[in-house]
């Protein structure tokens, strides 16, 4: 059964929920069927295509069965067929009390015949600035329009 995501926010919520549950099938269900989907992990490795992305996440889940990601500092730009979300990810692994270094992540979504899907996820280590530093807007959840 194909899940139809009515908004980019629904795709993003399902993506991070799948990570928290370590559910590879659910994680892969949020991605577009496009052959050129891209995932870049904080290590800098660029993965292109569903097979490479699936195998990478399979390895991540095998080594870290319990991941929890909290999002903050969201900047969103929405168009009719494409949306871009830039977020700060705070990652907890297993029972660790201290979070890992914050990650800056950009999620790119595309609307197609089966609703919205993820086409790119790019994470990198954040600088020492707090999420509010560097010009974040007062309303972090206010959507913006792509031109």
C-alpha cells in the first residue's frame, strides 16, 4: 500500500518517526521513486538512488537501533510543486543523556501524482551558534513561498 502524504510536513514527520522507530521500510516509503534522489550524511558521503540510501540507513539502524531526533530552528519555503525545509537536528542515541553535536539539515520535497515525497536530505555538523543565531526569523514555522 502506497502512503499518500498531503504535505511536506507530513513527509518530514514520517521520515523522523521512521528514524526513531528504526523502521527501514517506513523510512524508504517517504522517498520519491525518482532515480536521482540524494541523501548526504554528516560524514559528507553523497548517496544517490534508493538502493544506496536504503543500504546506508540499514547500516545506521544496525549500529544504532535507537535514535531520537528533535527538530528546531525550522526555516521553510513552499511552492506549488517543491518545498525546502532547513532544520536543526538534535540527535540522541540510545540511552545517552547528552545530545550529539547539532546537525543542520536540509530536506527537499517534491509533489507528484502520489502526493509529496522526499527527494533530498542533506545533514552536516552545525557550528557553535545556537539555533536562534544568524538571522532566524521570529516565526520559525511560518512557510515561505518559492518563486
